[in-house]
C-alpha cells in the first residue's frame, strides 16, 4: 500500500542513501540506448542532439514519421521526424534501421528541407535500411479512415500510416525499401497489396479506390532517389561497434506507448524502448551497454487513452501554457498533468535503466505546489506498482503527493548548486520514487540548457 505524506513535504536526501550514482563518461559509452519513459514528447530530440556530440553513429530503430524530435540551435528550430537527431552534427553517421516504418516521401522531404537550410545530407552521413518497411499513401489513408470508423473508440493516432504499415509487416504483406529499388518486384507486391486495400476502401469505407499505375509511378521514382542512402544498416552498425565506434540508439515515442508494455490499445505499433533495438536495428541485445530513459518533470500525452495523473483543471492548463505543449508532428494540444512516478518506475524497471534525464524542469517554476503520482487506486485497491495485469487503466485514480514549488527562473542554471533548494529537493525526491539516479536535468530548449549530474556530454 502507498504510504501517506499528508501533512508535510518530506524530502529524502539522495546523499543519505547508499545507492551508487551512475556515471557515464563518453569514453566508456560504446553503445547507449536513449528512450522515452512516459507517453512520448519527453524532449528526447534535444538530449539526443547533445549526446550525439560523443557518438559516431546515431540509430533509429522503430516508429516512423509519427515522431517529432525538436532541436533548437541558436535561432534555428529543427523538427526531425524520421532522420536521427545526430544529422545536425557534421561527421556523424545517422541510421534509419530496419525496424523503422519509413514513409519515403516524408524521408526525402526531410532530406530536402535540411539541405535547403544548409545541413549536409548524403549517402555518407545518412543510411537507410533496405529492410525497413515502407509506408505508402494507402497506409496513411487507412489510418485516417480507420480512426473515422472507430468513432468514439478511436486511438487518436498521428494519421501517418504507422499502424497499418506495421500491421502489413506482421501480416507479411508489406513492402520493404529494397522492394522499391526493384521495379518488377514493386509492381508485383504493390499490385497485390492495393487490390486488397481497394476492396477495403470501397466495400468497408465507401471510398474511392487507388490507381496502381499512379502509385507505381510515384514510388518507383522515389525508390531511385532513395538508392544512395540504402544499405544493410545492421551490418554497418555491428561492424562500427566492433571497431570501437560509439553508437547511440534514439528511441521515438515512449514506453507507455509501447505496443507490448504500454497502455494497449492506446499505443503505437512498435517497441519503443531498448526492447526494440535487437530486432529494429539488427544489433545484439547484450551489446547495448548503457540505458538512459528520458522523462519530463511533469507529464503529457497526446491522443486518447488512460493518463492517470492528468490534470483537467487550471493547473493542467497552466502546464500546457508554460511548457508550450502542442504536438511537434500534429500541432495538437497535449494533455497535461503531473509526474507519474508509477509509470516512470515501471518503464525504467522493464528496461534495466541506468539513469534518467529529467527535462523541462524550468516549466515548473512559479507553481506554488507540485504534485506527483505515487500510486494508483481502483475500486478501493491501491497499486504501488504499475498494474500491467489490469485489462485497462481506464478509471484508475492517482494517489498524489504534494511538494512545494519554487518561484525562481532556472533557465540560466548550469550547475546543481545554482538551482533553488526546492527544485533540488523535488529532483531528489523524484529520484527516490523512481529508484534510479537522475543523471541530467534540462532547463530550457537550447542545446546548452542542461545540468549534468553524472551523464557527461
Ligand atoms: P500512431 O503512432 O500514429 O499510430 O499513434 C498511436 C498513439 O501514439 C497516439 O496516441 C499518438 O498520439 C501517439 N504517438 C505517436 N507518436 C507519438 C510521438 O512522437 N509523441 C507522442 N505521442 C505519439
């Protein structure tokens, strides 16, 4: 049962515990997995951009253009959807692994957009797996029509065709990037796929069918433009690791959206944490050396589905405003609420996480009180640990503890000592709740607005 802290804001000093603090110097970081420990949008883009400084390879292994990783460099803001966040650093190899669902039109748009802004992108610093599954226009349409079909029961997807493309992969009817490079094979497989999808469009959704020749024209020419990037990325990354290169795995979305571990069915269609690396990057599980989760100092979610610590009142609105919580991919306002220690502890335990990066701490400045979910309650039963066995989290209520907030603007803080005491207390108390060290803090969108606490850059 959860222990109550009704009257005070007891702070457990981290220094008083015997738990060792993890340290991650770059020189000891042959491979590092960085993943989202909440419902996505944890600020991974910025952290991965920073960590990319010490990496040779930055690898995406799951998800697709449903992700939106925002990186701010000076006055320039980049939102990357498919291309790994390391692309903004010269000399890094950025890899889109076989587990990513690739919309080739979006991939090429992103390449052109970066080039127009002066970022060098070519077949040497961007590699695309021949085995990655392709998201076609018909997948995007099915995604959107499927949501319409579900009505009130919709998932609230990004509409980018993710679920239908991974669905076809599991049904063994998908096409992979290598299929786009072979016109005959593309005709055969896309023809078979569209025949079935057209029956669905017409008979189920009462919509127009799609013309095979138009689609073939579009995608075969796209295949030719992709060719310079395509290779066996698994072999490339394994060889790099063998040669002592540093490999950074960039997770998209978050563990609570993981197809197996998340709040099913309100999830995305891939394994979002390090659990996706062996299959999605063809990289040995035992060679993922360090695992770091990322979580905001509060919590947000986009789309439908359970969110126990959501705040529907003024404070939720205040968090949205202070944190500018609108989707990078869809522009949708994000649902906002308090840090959910139950969910983050679950995410970190499932993945044997070594440390957590806590982002957007600056957003909490000015809140008189801060709440944190420390347990869930449903029909009189209290769950201290994430109740993954429940058919649904719908209807669970959080047990919230309250801590005092701070007024000071902390955007300029660069060291632990520069933070107000109450901010430090908040961080240390969260650390106790999640049972892993908080190894870095982020206090603003800029590259340099971080406070290292063990995770060096
Ligand atoms: P899908 O991935 O587009 O199928 O959407 C499934 C669920 O995951 C929806 O609730 C989306 O809002 C959510 N989702 C997908 N990608 C992201 C992301 O990058 N950040 C936050 N939520 C996401």
